[in-house]
C-alpha cells in the first residue's frame, strides 16, 4: 500500500513544525540563560515526541525537562525547578498550573501549545534513577540515536493505526501502547507493516529485548519490552491483556484486508433509523428496553 496519502494528512505541517521550533527554542533559551546568569547548575532539555520528531499533526505538546545534578537536594530540585518554570510562564504569558507525578511539575499554555515543565535528575543510566521521570531524557536520546532517517514516518503510521483501533495510549483509562513503546517497535522491526506482520504472531509474554539484557523473566506481562535505558523496566507494563489482544487481531485483520486505508480513519458511526429496524428484522428477535432516571450523585 502507498502510505503517502495517509502521511500527508498525519505529518505535522511545515508551519506547525516551525512554530514548535520557535516556541520550544525560546523557552529553552530563557531557562538556560537564566541558569547561566544566576549560576544555577541545571539545564533545560526538550524531550518527548516533539524532540524525537514522532508527533502526529495537532499533537505537538512541548515537554521541557529541567535537569539537575544527582547531588542536588530533592527539596532544592523542586523549588528551583518550579521557580524557573514560573518565571518562564510569567515572561511568555502562560498561566502556570501545578501537577503531581513522582514530584510536582508545571503545565501551562503558551502561544497555543500545551507545555510541561518537569524538574528531574540528570542520569546516565537507569541504575542512577531517583524518580520515574528521570528516564525520560534517556528515552529521548535513545530514540534519537537509533531511529533511522525516515522511520519517524513509520512511527506516525503505527501511532495512527493504534489510535484508530483503540489501542494507543498508556494512561490508565486506555491501557494501550505508550508512544515510547511504538518507537521501540519500529526500531526493532523497521517499518509499520513489518511491525504488524510480527505482531500478528505474538503470543502472551512475547519478549522484545533490544540490548539483550536477559531480564525478561522478571516480568509476567502480556508484552515484555525491556527498556534499553533500564534493564529492570518493562516498557509494556501498562499494556492490558485486552488491548494487547485487540492489537494482534487488528494487525491480522489489516494484513488480510483489501480496504487497508479504512484503518487510518475513524469509523462512520452515523446511524440510520431504517437500517437499525432492518437489522432487528433480520435477527428475528425481540428487544426489551429499560429506562432509568439519572441518579443524583454528588
């Protein structure tokens, strides 16, 4: 299949890419200049899909991590990191909002982009980890170093396919594939189609170990993908069994379909009254509908 048409619709436009570079650049420059002038041993780094050039059109959230030496007291890391984020928001007209993960971070909107400012420790490998977010810079560096030229398009196709089949997103309410996991799959298998061909034969407990750490036996998850930056972490830990199975079946259906393009667009969910009535006539069964008042839940 020729994926050019799909890519033309899901790749960021040149205008979007230019605006992302402009906004992220001025935020990074402000924080790093501030650190230099005030003698703060910290560095602002662009991370995530924007830094890796694997973001879908209209999904260009900007993640800026403010990294500190491992010797920094955790209280100072939080205080100085959040203060730098607040100063950046003040200068560029963003209203700061505090969020909490392993420690507080700041979210805001600047020039139409959602921005996250996250204080973290500067580590060289997973053994130095002090909080879960510390790995993120390592993830970005690994993908930048190992994703070949043009493979970012393969990541975009995979993300779009997963999004349309309901298997994309590692947040709890979805339980699907994380963006980083998608990138590792393309690094492993090379292309979008190769990934689907391999996935169509996956079984429970399938192992991907890009650096041959040999630590997969530690995990009992449906998909075990050892983090190349941390041998003791499974990147697929958040992937639920139902989403794992759903992706495998979607891959099989896609490979056997003569209408592959339909898998990249939302299903048409418009309902026609006559079609519904005809469907029930074909079933030759009775339907009982029960209505309930909406409960008053505080």
